[in-house]
């Protein structure tokens, strides 16, 4: 298995309060990039929200292929958004991007 660091961009289209953002961060915690050498070296936060309500989710995923890692990351991001009470219209996601790979070699 390979560890992938994946970035998922999105936009909050409705006002999202601190509680929803905190819940989103909690829901993403199991895939926090700080748990990897890549994430701790780069000091990557699992969730970054910009002033214009765009956001970036950074996740680590263990998978046997790039396509599987991308699918799993999108699923994790969508599940975390739902756990925070946000649907696909309130927080649409952009394309998933693999930003790091650690094969352990």
C-alpha cells in the first residue's frame, strides 16, 4: 500500500459557522496529514478556509493505486461535509489532486 497526500478544494456557498467548521475538522481528523512524514514536514492543516469562503481539505489515504486514492479521498471529504451538516450544494468540491506520495521505499 502507498500513502497519498490528497488535496480537495471546495467552496462554501452558504454561511458556515464556527461550529460547522469545527465539526468538519473533527470528521476529517482520522485522515489528518500531520500523521505522515509529508504532512508533519510541511505542517499541513486538514482544513484551510479562505476569506472568500473557498476551502482546502488535505487528507492522507492508503491505497493500492492513484485512482483508488482519489476515489477514497473524495468519499472521505463528502462524508465529513455531511457529518458537519453540509450537502453538495452548500459545499461543492472541486477536482481531487494528489500532492504527495510516500511508498515507504
